[in-house]
C-alpha cells in the first residue's frame, strides 16, 4: 500500500514505532488507523486499498 502525505505529496515512511512519517514536513500517522481503514474498505469492496493520502488526522483513499 502506498501512503503519501497530502501536504507535500511525498511518500511517507514506516518508522520503528509503527507510525508513518513524512520525511519532508514530519506529518505522523499511526499504522493502526490505516489498518482499520483498510479492513473496513476490504470488507466493503473485497480488495485492499492500493493508495491513500494522509491529511492531518484524516485518511483519504485514492485507490
């Protein structure tokens, strides 16, 4: 799954603390929230999220 920052459009990286962090603007998001969103999406659409963007504390599903 591709996770990108909505502010600067860069790819977010997984840290050892199980967070996604934007290397440019330091936006952080917990992996657990992404996993919950993916489970809900998978239950509804029968497939995993391919790409999502993080905007502050929101998850935006791109595809």
